[in-house]
C-alpha cells in the first residue's frame, strides 16, 4: 500500500459533523446543500441537483484541500493519487447504471461489510449519512496528492 501524507483523514471530522443534513420537500431547498454546491461548477443550484460530489468538495475545502471543483462524481477519478487498497477516509468513486457511462457516486470510505462498501457521504438516501453500495460498482480509491 502507498505511503499516505496524512495519518488521519482530518476531513472525516467535518463530514461526520454534517450527518443529518438532508434535502427539503419539493418547492423548498436546504440552504446547506446550496452551500455545498458553491465550490463547484453548479454554484447556485438547489438541493434537487445531485450533490454527492459537491459535498466531498465542500468537506475537503473546510480543511484547506482543493477538490475537483466539479459536481460530477467521476471527476474524482482524475484527482489526487490512486490507492490500490482503501484506507479510512479515502475518496471512493462508484459507477451508477453503466460502468462506461458518465454517472457515478462519490463518498468517503468507512469499511467493507458483507460484499458492500460503506461510505459516509452526501446525497445518500437524500441526506448526509452512512450507506452501503455493492463492491462491484467500485471505480477507484483516491487520496490527496
């Protein structure tokens, strides 16, 4: 496994502090989710736009790490450095629908559990929470360069 520049992913404290932030019902928008979008190419969008990547960008920015600036989950595949194996707090990029398509999901690695990858992320069940995803949807693990 590669040597990491940080022994502890400090951004995980920030991400965990956001647990429970959720989308609002139709006709309303959570201003916190709009704040997540502010550091991306969809600044100004409401909580109805996909926000998993915006959440990762925002979280890293809180500890002084520049993200991708993109709201696309797969933009993280070209960010930082690739890891062969996951470490707690690394960024996990998953495919959604079509492995060769543009859709994806991104969040912070917590653990593997029964063939699933458990992430802490935004826009998971319409909120910031832990959720599990099939391990076979993995596209990559990333760490700040």
